[in-house]
C-alpha cells in the first residue's frame, strides 16, 4: 500500500488485514478473505494516518498509540467470556441465575406433589398416576419452546370428567382416551388454532385466577387439618365454619392445623427476613420445620404415602383400542381435547401477564400439550394441562427459563423412584399450607377494588367469571366470562346519538355512532317523531353512522318506503354506504357530466376534510342543500371510491334521494341551486 488510500472493501495482499481511515467503520457485508467473521472495526484516531509497516497504522497528532489490525488474542477472549459468565454466582452465559432456577424448581416440586396426588385420588385413580402425569408435564412439555414459565401436570379442572370416564369405561380405557386427545391437540396446533385463545380480556383472566385461587384455598384448608374435604367448591366453602370449630377439638388435628397455619404465615413474612437467608424458599423452610415436628414423640400427623411408580404404569392394548368404536368413547376423547386445550391456553394467557419474559407461542404450546398427553396416554396416566397454581409458584419463585419446570419433573421422578421414604416424612398439612398461600396469591383480593375504580363494567365481568368458576368449573366460568365481556363490548360499541328537529317545512333526523339492534327502540322513537311532525319534507341524515346493522337499516328503509308510498311527503335518505345507489354504467374519466347516468350523483363539491373540490360543471351536478352538513369524509379519492367496479368501502360516500316528481319549486334543480346559494 503506497498511496495511503484504496477502494473501499478491496483486500490488500499482505499477511494481515490493513485498513485506511476511510475504513474505520467498514460497510456491512465486508468480510475477511480468510475467515467468515466480519472484519474488525477500529476507533478513529484524531489526526492523520500514515503507514509505518505492513499491517500497522500510526495516528499523528492523536493519542500516539499504535493500533494493530489484528483480532483479539485467545487469552483476551477467554478472559472476557469468563468475566461475563462469572459475573453472577451460578449464572449462565445469558445472565440466568442457575441457583434461582434450581430453587424455583424445588418450590414448584413442593406445590406440584400434593396437587398430583390430590387430583389422582379425587379422580378415583391411584395416586401414582398423578405423579406420572406430573413427571411427563415436567420432562416432556417442560423442555418445549411453547411457553417458558407455565408448568403442566394433572389439573383439578379435569377431575370430575376423569372420574366419570373411569366409572363409565374403566381405568384401562383412560389411557386410550388421553392418547387420542393428545394426538388431536397436536393436530389443532399444526393447523394453527392456538392463537385464537389470545383474544381474552384481562378482566376474564383476573377473574379466572381468582376463581381458581378461592376454591383452592378452601379445599386445602381441610388437608391442612388432616381431614378430607367435603367435595365441591361450594360444599367446601359452606362447610368451612364447622370445619374450623371441629379442628381444635382433637389434639392431633390441632397440631396439623398449626403446622399448616405456620407454613402460610411463614410464606408471607419470609421475604422480610434480613440477610441472605431469605434467598432460601419459604416452602423448603416450612417442609424442614414440618419434618422436625412430625418426628417428635407423640405427634401423629399424616404424611405423604406413595406406592410403586413403575407397577402403576398400564400400557393400553388392542382391546382398549378397539373400544374407540364406541361413540361414547369418541365423545369423551373430543371433550378431553377441548377442555384440556382451553385450560392450557387460558392458563398461558394468564401466566404471560404475571411476568415480563418471553411470551407464549400458542400453537407450539398446544402441540407440546398434545405431545405430553400422548405420552401420558401411552403410560395409562391422567390427562394433563398447564396449571395456574404451579405456574404462579414458578413465577413467584423467580424462574426465568424452562429449566425450573423441567427440573421439577426430574425431582418428582427421582423422589418417587429413589427416595419414597423421604416423601413419607413430609406432613400433608405443610404442603396444604403451601397451596393455601398460592391460592391467596391467585385470588389477589386487592385487584377487585382496583378494577372497580378503573372500570366498573370490567369489574362486573371479572366478578361474574370468578363466581361462575367457583359455582361450576373452570371452562364454564371462562366461557361465561367471555360472553359477559362480549356483551359489555357490544353495549359500549352501540353508542348511538339520535337527534331530530323541525326547521321550516322539513323534519330532520341526524344519527351518528354505531346503530345496532341494541339501540333499535331509540331509533324507532326518533323515526316516529319525525314522521308525526306533519312537515312536507323528511331528511334522514345517517352520514355520521360508522356502523349500521341489518335491524336498524331494515327499520329505516321500511319507514322511508311507507312515507314515500303515501305521496304526501318528500323523504331524503342519506347513507354512508348504500350499494343499491351504485350507478349501472361506469362513466369514463374525463367524460362530460351530461353523459353520466341519471342515478349517479357525481363527485361532491366538498369533502368532509374541508378541502373544496372544483365541480365538473357550474350547473351540474347541482350542490344539494344538505351538503354542508356532511363535511365528514376522510376519503381523498371520492371519484375512485364512487366509480370503483367493486363494492364501495367504508370511506365511500353515497346519498340516495327521493327522485319522484313532487309539486312545488323545490323539485326544480335551478330552484335548489338558488336555495343553496341563499
């Protein structure tokens, strides 16, 4: 290099790359000939650059340092990477705290364990089947990329359906039904039906969380005292006062209740503990305390009991697959598919609002749930969904990646297979206390007054969703909540302003907003008012209507036909979009106005934006007397909108006048022209 300058991007025949001042920031796409990495860019020096040796440049008048055109040495790269990785204890290359992920997985494990057992027992199946579904939810679904933080396992929302299915078809048929449901879920995800579950109101999501949390608290208040829950959510709530009175009549139930209450209190106050001790999950501390208390002499609280996990696996055989010919079995497959998919994706929508991490990929998540249910069906286990209680515990424990939910499945498998004796030391009341705390966090009672202050309509939707879920089940409550949200949206969108007045010999009705069937009584009253005014003219101005549904439109057209049939009154109807007024013949651009069809009103002299347009002729088409009232158009190409060969869009302007002869000077176009100009 002798000139000190060369063409940008040209490679010099030297042993190491050399750059001129023009190439301090090389253009994108320029690469070193010996590597696939982009060419390094160097900071500009303040001064001139002169060549001192091949591969070197020295900046005169700058910092005086020599800048080498070589990449960083191997030691420098290793040191930098090591610094980034080791910047946080237990972290990974992406800045994820590995210690937090592990502790979060243990918290989820402690929450999932009693839920797996409780759902299995309530479904009329062995407790081990619930553990198997929890393991599959962690190891199979947990490793997929559908959602990062929602945790899957056997869900309480399917308890009644599973119990009915087992009673009707036997536990051997359960595996085939779950297997076919999983395959259907995979098919639904592949045709991309998962994203439709994103269209859910925040009020419905909060109502769903509260509707899950409230029954969870009351149902777990009974195991908290080592007694069985009465049954449904309503029965649990109604029986709670008597349950509290009976708890302290027996010493052992009182000890169990005190352990559970201590767990709940510890879960609330543990974050306020000073020092690094508070980094230990409160659930682990409560379990340790519970194991110590249960080991004391004279204490006889109930602990977890799990049998042989491998012996409970039941692979479906040809006899079970032959049962798919039964229509009742096919109905059960379809029902399982719909409910499991809805619960999983509604849970995903709720969990996405709990954190600011990656959003759920709904179609991928639906495929992942289908894969999990397919594996559960092959093993003869319970159906699984994404579960809010486990997922919220995962978020609250600080998890950021899929690692925590995957590890929770590993803990379930390891303890159930290798350390069942350790699980037998954990008091059930302690795990029930962990679930009561999770239920309170889901209920979030402070959200109700907050929603009342923000939007009372959404508060009603939220309350209805919660109440219906408590009274029935999760899916029914969500569907009713969605219906309530749609009704609220319809009422708010049907904001119609209807004004009628009499000016001289004309009665005018002006309507704006969204005219739907919900406002039909108001429209009918206004039409009757202008019809009974006794004037010779009636003008119906609907140009400000943004939506006119079939019911209101039919009522208006019927009114116009009846009045015109009487031949005693002249009716002008102005609509924002009336396909019937489209001209039969499309005029050519540049043709004379006289050649236009008589039914064509022609281009308007003014747009709603206030920009005056030059009329095609000083005398035709004559501007209408009502034209000044309709300066509302956002269309800048009225000619194209009016004479387009297809159906006009929302921005097109149409007006449809009564063209029948009528005695009086107002029939004359010249008279209307004079009236318009005053």
